C-alpha cells in the first residue's frame, strides 16, 4: 500500500528513517494527473532505488500569469492508484501554502539556461522549477532522481543545478513515452479537442523529418527548421512558438551542425490555448 504524506516535516522524518535503515531512495517529481509517461519514470526509479517517492505538486511558481495554473488537471485519488500500481511506496502531495508559506522569500535561479528556448517563451519558468525541485530534494532526501527526456531543457537545468549546488544525487533521464501515433504523453494533451488531437502528432512527425534530413547530411539549421515549419503549418492549425536546433549539452542554438556529436531538435507548438512541446536528440 502506498503511503500518502502531505506534511513537509512528516516526509522529512520518513525519508530520514529510510536513510537510517540503509534504504536507497528514488524520487519522481511530478505535477500529477499521471499518465503512462510518469508511470515509466516510477518504474525506472524502482530499478535504481529500494524505495520510490513520487511527488505530486502543481507548482504555482513555474506558471506565468497567463498560463494554465488554475485549470491544470488534478486528480490525487486516481494518481495514488496509478502511482501505487507502478511501484511507488510514498506519495508526497503537499498543499501550496505548506511549500510557500506567506513569509517565503527564496528562489533558485540558474543563469543562461533560464532565458533561452522554453525560458524565452516562459520567463520565470525554470526559476520556479529549480526552486521547487530544490525544496522537493531537501524534503525527500533521495539518492537518485528521475526526470523525463520529454522536458529536455528541464533535464539540462536540473543537471546543472545538481552539479553547481553539489547535490550528491544520481540523475536519471528516462525516454519520452509516446502514443501509438507518436504524440508525446503529457497531462496537457487532455486539453486538446478531437480535431487538435488528430493534428498533434505533427510535432513528432516533423522531428522525424528533421532527423532524416540530418542523416542525409543537411547541416544548415535554417533549412531543416523551415522544412519542419512548412510541414507543421501545411498539415495542422498549430501555431509554432519556436523550433530550435541546439547543442544537446549546452543548449546553444546552432546555425550549422558542425562538429557536434549530437544535437537537440526541439519545438513548441500551440493548438488553440494548448501549448505542446517535444524534442529529439539526433546523433550526427
Ligand atoms: O516536470 C514536471 O512535471 C515539473 O516541472 C516538476 C519537475 C515536477 C517541477 O514542478
């Protein structure tokens, strides 16, 4: 049976006892409304740890004022069943006021990565992510933390933060889980209308097209980006926020693919009010 903890101190005490008992703790941070993508992260954590803590917290700090914090889907009872079936031992699901009480003043800011790509479109987002992840790590005291490749920039930001702040925590990045038609699983897919859902696989298809062009030897980024952009606009009503080809380690955008061993091709596309992201690491 999964134990659900909402209180910060209680979670810290539970984590401390597990450590004292010699258990290796794995954390899977989520915002809930769990789907198969999250469950695969939990299963991955189970391979790397004795005890898995799944955190469920819709973090207000990582949403911009015009974003979907209020309407973000929430379903703790179903999440508990799903997380438990995938092997979670503890769910940590705090209330917003216990994470950010009135007197709360501290933020974690990571230079550079916070203001490019997703960060450019979503100012303050990665500061919110870094802040809450820092808090969740301090509360659950894990030996290993599992995140998804679907949020590629988040993975880079967290890796940098763990290194810079000397966290003694292993980071595992698990592959993106997709629907049969290629759409990356996301809690936000639930916002899509039937027609938008039909069109949404263009993100994945355009990434495949880009990968094919890289394999064919195309090296000028703008050529690939224009082709992806045309592909998406010809086949869907999606409005492109950005398409980027970047160094997969530094996230530096590349005008030409030269000397990199792998590149991160990423994009964000809006379908109505729903913003979807996806990415692919392409070996050169
Ligand atoms: O990836 C997410 O769901 C969130 O950004 C995270 C890491 C749980 C922080 O709120």
